[in-house]
């Protein structure tokens, strides 16, 4: 990786606060790392647990510029469960990712933003190195598939690299560091505490999560705890967004139990041994020293200076009626969020809500004429097919009256909103009014620089 000069490891460390237990994968790994002993065989053992994986060579040159003043750490909750046999999650054919967040530490360490990416986000996934000479084909799918594509042969570095490339391509936010937290460590941490109490208000019977709980307060551990934080279809609205909230709630309970339990040396060692053994990071983070400093820096932040956000989104079914499972990012609100991260601007949930306008018209209400302005036969037809997959109505295809040096998007009077809907799927292409155009459809002229339609 290429960390910026403003390193996290030089952040000021005022009096600790107890905010870190509010989010899932990162907090599960770091919540008590700052309490670990500083020397002796225990430090050596815990330090040796942490795996480093270099990814710089797999990220390519076409990366976003470094954040102006802050640093970004991508946190990946891994479903890889080596050693679990036939227990929950056994039999996976490749590495899987269940949780994906971006931690931005900004303002020279004075505030932080934690952004959750719904795993059902429908995004562009670039070509990724899968090892053994194999490279995946660029396509669109759920964002969590990137980890499985890169980790096809079980290499965490390639899994992380593909995930980083996917996040960077879709957000244009540069990732400075990464942390993979394996669920093996999650169950070990819960078990070291003697379990964690949950209080479901109704019975939970979820075969996908291998979970069978009665209503009322009870202590869960091992695969039960893992199933509880991963259960989706049998709880709430059955969406990944509901699961994100439940994971944060569970972690608050885990943090409280840790605070009450970890004064016992055996419990402390078991917790830290599981936590550190579940971590894979980039080389700059691969050790107790930098992770303890990160934990201390996060714990030092004032309560009201850590914001927890989810990328603004809406059901993809709005644009593609047949898709009832995935979400798309709100074009302008997501851009506001990612721009704030890039320029190291603090963004609270209230500010993000205020900056989120109503959605533009659905893709199905937008008629598009696609014209080929290149010398490559079939470009209009190919582009029209891709737009049709995204839910747009194709009014016509054909050749442009003259070669186009660059792509363009024009619209007749009254269709500005519809043009913006299409522009949101074509990054970098701004719609231009055409007062002489026939009514009824926006016109996309395909040039040699046409961006890959997103979403």
C-alpha cells in the first residue's frame, strides 16, 4: 500500500472514551487491543497471530488520489471458516465477505466516519487477479462478490485487492489500509467471554443461519452467536440493512460483557488470542503496535465526533422490476458522501440526510435514443443492450450523423430530470439541453470515451 504522510500512528491520544463498541467487525477486533500487555511472551504470541498481506502490486495505477488530510481503512468481515468442519458456514467453495465498511479518520485525528456498504449493493466489479494466471471478467453484481472473486483460490491478499479495487472504482475514494476480520475470531471472542446475552422478542427459527432460539433473554455463544449476527431472512424486514443494525446492537452487548469480564487474565488472553488470530491486514498494520495505536486513537475520540453512516440507497427493483434482492446507491447523496471522504470533510447523518434530494425519475420512465459516433460497428446496439438491462427504455438505435470525438448526452425541453437519471449511470457525462431535439427521448451519442454504465 502507499499510506500518506499523515499517518494514523501519530494521532493525538487524549482521554479515552467508550464509543468503539458501536460497530461490528472492526470493534470486535480492536475493542480491547489497547489493553494488551506491552511485553513478554504474551505480546510476542499475540503479535505473531496477526497476518500481513501485501496488495500494492495488484491494485494497478488507475487509483483515486489520496484523501486530502485523512486516512481510510477498509474493514472486511470474512465468512471464511477454515477449521469449522460441518458447523455453520462449512462447505463454502470460496472465501466470502459478509460485512464491508470504510473507516475514515479525519481532521488530523479529531473525528471519524464509519461507512457501511450494504452487501446487496449492485455495483461494477472490475477485472481481478484470481491467481494461477486467471483473471475475472468485469461485470456488475453484489459488492460482496468481489472478495469471493479475488479469493477464489483462498488467497486473502487477492481477495482484499479485488475488494479494494471494487470500492475504489465505485466510490473514487482511495483506500489506504485494510483489515480482514475472520468470523473464526468472532466466535472465539464471544466464547472467551462466556457468551453474550441477546433478548429476541419473538422466536427465531432460521435454517439459513442454523439458528433456533426461543423468545426472551438468553446467552449465545459459538455458532449460535455467529448465526444471530448473520441471520437475515427470519428477522425484521429480511434485508441486509436490518442486519447491519442488529450487528451493531450485538457489538454493544459484546463490548459491555468484555468490560465486565476481561479483568480475569484467562478471559483476557482468550479474547485477545482469538481477536488477533482472526486478523489479516496490509503490512503497515500487521502488528500489535500499530493496531493498539489505532484502537487508542479511536477510543480517544469524543462521542459526538464519530458518525456511523450507510451509503444512501434504494431498491433496485425501482429501476429493474425483476430484481427484488438488490439495492442501488442514491446517485447524488452517495456522491456527496464520497466527496466528503475524499476532501476530509466531516459528515454527520443529519447533514447527509439534508443533502439527500428526492430520487430522479426511475429508469423505466426514461426513453433513450442511442447513436454510434465511433467507427466500431455495433456500439450503439451494445450500449442499448446494457442500458436495457439497467431498466431504461430504448426508443431507437442508429449511427450519429458525424463522428463523435467524445460521448454526449442531450435532452429536449421537459426531460432534464430523465437525462439526470441516465447521467447518474454514466459517471463523468453531464447532460446538455438541446432545444431543437424532438420530444420524447434523451439522446446518448456513443464516443470512444463512453464510461461503462454503472449499476
